[in-house]
């Protein structure tokens, strides 16, 4: 972890939400903001630790992890640049972080004090509206993936996840998965062995190309068919 200099006013990586704020409000934000960098694998915040901040991802990719039955890790999602984490901490009744956040690439985040963030929400209606839209979109995306994981068979779940990475997380093809097969299994609720087998099946069928951690989707149409068949 490395603490970096702050300047919300001059920052070139403002979120679309923060871009609404005027200079006075940005100065207020800066007072409650700490910019920090993390290396791959570093813990950004831990499930169960005090819920004191909203976390904004300035750069990099971060996995959100929650402990399940028996202490098994379940990956909720992968967050990228421009994402807010722990907006649920705005609820004053919440005293602890609901999940852990771990950098899967070198990353930069801003820790924003919840009181400071909440004050700006009350002060600027347009800012509040934009943040609410972000919460709703995140929630709907999570519900979609949750339903898919429940209703689809393993090939459909893996196809859905690979297309999610291509279209939503990395927005490119090919892409660096940045996850181990064990982590990918934790994301879709299965075993590492099952993930390895299905990835090999996809590659043998000419649907994807795998070169170490780099994945290329070769046949979008076939991948969509697998998703729909479940």
C-alpha cells in the first residue's frame, strides 16, 4: 500500500458522479479523501472491519469477496476503474464492511469518509441522483448474474461469465483474465476442476483461445447460444 498526494479539484480521473460537483464541493471532498495505491494481491479492506469509507476505484481491477459457509470465499464481482465500492456504508446502521476488496492488478483507490460523502449527497441533488443511479445499476447487474448462476448449468454460467468479462469488465477481446481458475470457480460457484474441464471443452470446440491467462472469444454467437441454453 502506498499513500499518494490528493487533489480532487485537479484530478483527471473524476467519476461521472463527482464531475457534477463545483469547486467548493470538490474542496470539501478533498478534505475527506485519501488516495492510495495497492499492488496485485493486496487487501484494500476486509469483511467485518469498521465501515468508515466509500471507496472509489481510480485505476485497476478489484475482486469483491465474501465468506460463505465453512469460511469458503465467494467472489461477488470484479470492479474496475470508475466504480464505487461499499456505498451500503452510507447506511448509518451498518458498522462493518459487508465484503472484502482485494486488488487483482496494481490499483489506485480513493477512500472517502462516509460523513463527507453523505454531506455532499444532501447538499447536491444532482450528485445524489447520479449516485442512486449507480447503486441501482450495480444492483441490477448483480441480480442478473445471481439468477444466471442459479438457473444455468456450468457451461452456461462459465460462458456468461466470460462474456461479462469481455463486455463489462475489460471491454476488450482478447483480455487478461487476471483470475486463477480457483478464483473463477469461486465466482460461478463450482470447483477448479470443473472450470478447467469446461474451458478445455470451449477451446477444443474453437469457441475460445487460451494462452496462459489471456482469453480470446473466437465465436460470440456460439457463446451466446451456450448462455441461452444454460
